[in-house]
C-alpha cells in the first residue's frame, strides 16, 4: 500500500503542474475557440441587449457621429444595410467577407481574426436591425500589446488553473482513498467470516478439553490440559470480539437493537462459562444477582460479550488461587454491574487509558504476553453505544473494580 506521505507528495506535485498548465493554456484555448467562431454565439445575446437598451437609441439619434470605444482600443461604427457604408467619416470600410458570413449564417454575428500574432487585428460584425444607417455594427480590435493580452486572459487563466488544480487534487486523493476503503471493507468481511467459521471448532475443542480435564488422573497431564483450556477460552473470546468489532465498525449499533438483553440471564451465562476458565487457575468466582429480570436496551450478544470481557480479564490478570466477585444490583430506574478481583490492580496513571483500543498495562504485558487489549475496547464501545457508563477503580490495598451503570428498558 502506498504510504500517505508519498500520496500527499504526488497530489501536491500533480496539482501544481495542472494549475500551471491550465493558467498558460487558457489564452491558447480561448484564442483557438474564438478563431474558429466557437464562442461567438455566447456574445450575441449580450450584444443584442446592449444595442436594444443603450446604443441603438444613441446611434439612431446621430448616426453620422456615433461610435463606441471599448477596452484595449476596440471601436465600433454603424453601417447602412443597403449601401454597406457608414455616415461617420472616421469609420473604416465594412469588412464584406465577414458581413457575407452573417447574411449566409443562422446567427446575427460573425468573427474574423486577422492572424495569430499580437500585432494583428480582429473584426466582429453584428447585424443590429434590418434597415437604416444603424443596421450593421462593426467592431475592430487593433494590434494588442502584451499587457492587454495578459489583462484579457488573466481571469480565464486563473479560473482554469483553479479548476484544473481542484480536479486533479480531488481525483489524486479520492482514488487512493477509495482503494484503501475497498481493502478495509474486504478485510472486515474476511475477519467476520473467519470468526464465524472458527466459532464451532473452538466450541468443540473447549468441550473436549473440559471432558479431558474431568477424566484426567495423571498429575503431569493436568497442567497441560489447563494451559490448553486457557488458550481455548482466549481463542473463543478473541473470535467473538473480532466479529463484534467488525459489525460495529460497519455501523451496527447494539443500542438500537429491537431485542433487549436481560442482564440477570446474561450474568448467569457469563459466570457459568467463566468458571470453566477459572478452574485451572484456582480462581473462585462469587456471583450475586437479583431474582427478577433486569431488561436493558442493548443487543443480548453484545451485552454478553461486554460482560464476558470484563470477567475474563479479572480471571486472567487476577492472582492464581484468588477471587473474582460479580455483583448485579437493581434500582428503580437502572442497574449497577460490578466485577472486582484481588489481583495486582492497575497503576492510577493507567486507569484512564483502560478501554482504549490496543492498550494494555505494563504489568499485564509482563504476566501475559498474549492479547492486545481488544476485549476492554469492545466493552467500552458496547457501553458507549448502549448508553451505559463504564468506570475503572483501583481497589485498596490491591485489585481492580470495574463498574457498568445504565438505565433499565
């Protein structure tokens, strides 16, 4: 994949080059189009409006003296449609070839450049009316200076430069981002499919290891089976978290699920499963839940995974032979779920970072090299989307207390 710094450098260079090309090409494009007469029809409505509103009346009142001076030395004179001459003695002769193009064509205006150099002049003939001394208007542009050319084409050059730069910048940024987005979407779909495919064999492995542990009588094999069970529990949690993370990354909101979760039932299922993982470590789990159901506005699978991540974390990072307490309390308008362990806890300066993606405490890295802090990050995101509050507190003298508070459904 192309590094972002390389992409940015290419965008800047391409944008600058296209801006320069657009700026310097503007006069050539405009002069070429004008020479072919491609844009003369754009000026015809303006000429008709000016003549009908202003200049027609002035010319009709004094055709022998009427003329109009425009920018860069251009001057217009009026001519009779029959004699093809002007009553103004200062007027040059009417360009008959351009006038014949007006009479033969569908439009009332024709343009004739006098060459491609700055020292040449150009002529525009406009048929203002059908008869009279002001029927034809001829405008002549004398030889242009370099300054006049720059003043004439500078606005168009700037416009083309901005348009070219914007277009190149957009496509130069959009195309790499589209490729990155496609790769990201494909990776997410792959992770979702992979986690789904691994779910069944890992569950079968978990069940087989549980049966092997219960039936084992060899003290040398017991630790190996316990380690294998820990790995199976870790793989099961990892695949579930990956699938949940992928779904939420694609926009799924567990808090908007039509099926709410009963936290009493969720805690019972989590603790039943967690006791199997806690047994090889000699960890006892104490649980206290109310008799009545506690309905919440959160998807059951997401809620169970969020709670499971906290309990699994307490078992994994607590002391061997220690205790984990899981307490679910109900109130008239909400609930409080607390998971506490008697492990080494977390330093105060690292408490605010718990729940960040890919963050693990230094002590957790030393005691367990596996894992990347994904579980607590998933729990944090589920709580956020379900409207719950997640808090971490250091117990005294040791241990970690994790609390989830939320509203009842």
